[in-house]
């Protein structure tokens, strides 16, 4: 049995212990100590890291009543000194308590249960049993931060099962060993939990929701708490300052400036399309006039140098929109690769370019797809484009 010092003193950073056993497997060393401050992975909270006997601890997990320390190298001697990475531990405790405060307020306000919690790096994610819209989520965030500023003590208690069944936000598994460890924040949360948390809500610092997505009939909500939340807010602030400098406005004018720029971009795109159409229209007319005729189809093969997908798509529309008897095989070539568009008018049910396109895009080491009347995609190499298009047209004629 390993004595769990992390439950006895949350803020201890170093300890002395006796090595009970040590084994090696696949270049890693597994040590069991008589006591430890290293919290093992569990309950959604990652393990502590640090050193034991000067050797780096790379993982910690629980096996029955033993705490297994996974080491980079073997420790020497029977008596060792352990040091946990306190910065990591403190942030994990901030994040875990922040999750409790948020999940507790979400339940108290709207009876939304948390089905799962996980801490990964600077992110905390929770999965809810039913969907939660952003208004509800931000309401819970505000209430959780009010609990932070109230600086409420965090209690760890071991009540009887009758009290647990009456008060707990979620019940422990039926096979859970009693007594049940309850983390209690008066007026905010009362829940079974084996994890570690800062000793008062004020030490959680700040709770900030960063995003939300639909997940398995409920919501997956991402938040940051404590120092990770501060780092995120600082990053956002720095990016905001850059945006202010680029847009030459204060933060309260950014949305208006972006809306104006979007309008300008759309206007420029419309003018550009008109210019491209004016330039490409006579070329398209010439291509149709001089096209090879096969099986009642006018087959147009054309390579557009220094052109991208916008020009290729525009040419394709000019060739096929009002011409039911044209099959177009267009390639646009530039420094990024080759963009292909093969097809015909959608009303021409007798043409299927998919097989031709697959062979051509594979020859160009590219990806893409589409329907029988229009397929398109990017190729990473050009090679002999004329031969590629000739082969595609030959495939269509079969």
C-alpha cells in the first residue's frame, strides 16, 4: 500500500519515501514507494510530474492500493527524495476546481448534468447530457466566476450514503468503495471526486469558456481556468492589439471595420469577375468554334497558364452553361500546382466524366471528385499536362 500524501497536504511540494519495489519493462522503470505526493491519472485529471531520487517521472498511475511511478531511469538506494512539478500541480488544481464550479452552476441553474470531464493541457472539456446553448453556457460562466470572487472554502468530506444520495450533483458508481469522498463548495457544488483542487474558490482565479460544440446528443464545452485562462486572455488581447494596429481603429470599431472591408472585397470580386469574363469570353468562343467533334460532342481541351481555380471555373461556366453539346477538359497551372475541371452541361445526361477525372487527378498526384457532369480538384505535379488531358479525353470516348 502507498500512503497518499497528496490527500494529506495539497500544498506540499517535496517528500521523502522508501522504495518498496522497482521493475523494468521496455526501457521504462516502475517504482512503488511507501508514500508519495505524486497524484496518479484519474477522474479526468492528469498525473503529477517531477522527480524521484533525481530521476524524471514521466507517468504515474494507480494499481490497486499501489501508486506506480514510471521513471526514465532506475533510482538508486532504498530511501529517495521526491519533488513534484508544483507549477503543473497548482494549475491542475485550479482547472479541476474551475470545472467543478462551472459544472455545479450549470446544474444548479438548468439541471444540466456533466457526463464527462477531462483536463488536457490548458483546456478543460466537459460533456453534458443534453444540449446547452451559448446563452445558458455564458450564464453559468458568470455565476461560476461569482463563486470564485466569493472565495468560498473547498471542503473534502466523507458523509453517509443517505446524505450523498440527497445532495450530490451526481451519484458515485454502485460499486464505489465507501466512505465516498465528496468535494463540497457551499452553495455551489457537492459531488463525489477523487481529484485535487485548490483550497478556496478564489484561488481558481478566473473561469472562461472558449468554445462549444454539439457532441453525442449533448454539448462539449471547452473552458480554461486559473493561469491557463489568464494566458488565453493575454493571447487574445495581444492578437486584438495587432488587429487594432492593422485596421487602424480601437477594439470597439473592429466589427464595423471588418464589415466595411468585407463589402469592399465583395465589390472587388464582382468587378474582377466582370473583367475575367470580358477577357475569357472570346477565348471560350474560339475554343468551341475550333473544338474536336466526337459522338455529337464538341470536346474542348485547354490549359490555362498562370491561372488558378477561379479562372478555370469561370472558363468552365462560359463553355458549358449555355452549351449542351460541349465537354470541357480544363487545366489551370500555377506555382501551387494544377487545378482540373472536367465536365459538361448538367442537362447532358449522356456524359460521365468521373472515370476520366480519376485517372487524370491520380496522374497528377492530386485529390478531388465530383458528379457525372462536373469533377474538379488540385494536382501537386504538372508533368505532361497535354498527355494527361489527351488520356482523359480518350477515356471519355470509350
